[in-house]
C-alpha cells in the first residue's frame, strides 16, 4: 500500500507556490481574464477552493458529498462554473482566506485517513494518495492559468511526476470519454523530468511509444497547450491518437487550447 505522505507534501508545496503568486494581488489583478473563457484569476482560485471543499466532504462526510453529486447530476453543464462564480464574487481577502482554510483542512484530513481507505468522488472512488494526486494536478493546471493572466512564467519542478503518472494512468479513460475502445496493450512512455531524470512507464518493448519532456506531457494531459506546440513524439497509430485526446481530469472531453505556434 503506497504511503500518501509524499504526494500530500507535494500538494502542499504546489499550493503554497500558487499562494505566493496571488497573495499580494490588487483588486484589478484578481479580475484579470485567464485563458479559461469567462474565468478571471478569482474564478481560478475559487474553483480550487470549491473543489478542495468537495474533496474534504468526500473524505470526512460521505452523505454531504452525495448531496453535491446529486446537485452535479441535476446541472451537469453548469455546476462547476456556478461554484467558481460564487467564490469569485467574494472580496479577494475572503476568497483567499477560504481557499487557505479549505486546503489546510483537506491536508489534515488526507494525512489522518485510515490506511487503505477509499473515498467517493465524481468518478471512481479514490484513495488518499489518488485524491491528493488529483488535487495536485488541478492546482498545478489552474496555477498555469493564473500565471498566464499575470504574465508570469512558473518554472517546472519534479512535482510534475504525479501529474505525469496520472496522465499515463488515465489513458483508457481518455479513449472511453471519446467513445473509443481503449487499446489492448500498454504503451511505453518515456518523459524527461525538469531535473533531467527520465520517468518511464510501461513495458520497454512495447511497440507503441510516447516520448518527450515531462512538462509538455503534463501540459497536454491537462489541456493547457495544443499538441502542435509541444515536443512530444508518438510511435504507433494508437499512441498518436491518444496524444490527440489525452486528458487527466474527470468529466467530459475538454475543448483544449488553440495552437500558439511552434514550440513552447
């Protein structure tokens, strides 16, 4: 059974890094548009606060979380936007305080979860490690949106290993949400980490392969960049198709980002 502590620690670090980015923003900066249509910087932080709250309920109060699921089922196309809009309407200081309190409570709940426990979610149930991984993925991705709005470049770290692993593990999910039958065999995925280490997944002799920078792979599976702007290589028709539909997040297929030009 995997110890969830390392990914919970990395989630905390990822959140704290984003906190430093927004802690001193002006009211004008909180209202800057981000690459997500209709979402300001405030919407991005509000969404993280809303999802942290949902995760906290999943870990600590299954009944209350089920009520959220029923609300989502009643309005599948709007409940996420509504949650972000509600939080974004708060004064920035109140929004920041709510996000900090919520993520601290979730951190404590995940660390205190019984070994082997699994918690309900909008998709399959999650372990504490899986929940923390999903929250880290979202925190990193939405922090990119905030950084884009502020014209800031966030240097990648090896915390991306969690996002990369999640991207690999959600391969079959990506095929499924597009109505496609997942490939029968595993792919070989080899990614170069920001530190220069190579992260490898799947059999070494797999005929279908994906290679490239880990940052680019993570941008792809979180749909924060267009495939054409990334230095990823696919060998094999199924691997190539995967790079066109990959997503590490739950829900229906995303629209992705338009191409920005060669390289990133």
